[in-house]
C-alpha cells in the first residue's frame, strides 16, 4: 500500500488553527483517510474547480478542498472552511 504525503497551504493551516479541539480531531481523521486513498476520501469538483483538479471532502459542515499530485504521491490541502464559504473562488 502506497501512502500519500499530505501538505497544507498557509490558508488551510490558519483555518485549522482556528478550529476547536473536536474540529481538529475530525480533520486529523480525514487526513488519515487522504493519506491512504485521496480518491475515496472525497469527490472531484465541477465548474471552475474541475480545471484546477480540485477535490472536496466533507467534514460535518466544513469542507476540505485538496489537489492530488499523483506523480509525487502528494495531496495539497488548499482550503478548510465552512461549506457556504469554501467554494468561493
């Protein structure tokens, strides 16, 4: 089993830091899923996000947006935000 490396954008790190302890635990659980199989942990987005190959994973009322770099076996988490704000370009 190949494991993916998960890295965070500066914006995503700031968002996670603002979460409470329960939110951070749920994010850690989702990151574990991303490391094993990012394709099963979320779904590809459509519209302007499809061009950038952005995926979304649901964590309660929050969304974790990420990009998969298969050649480097890396997942870049670009945004963690509430659903109503997460998809604003």
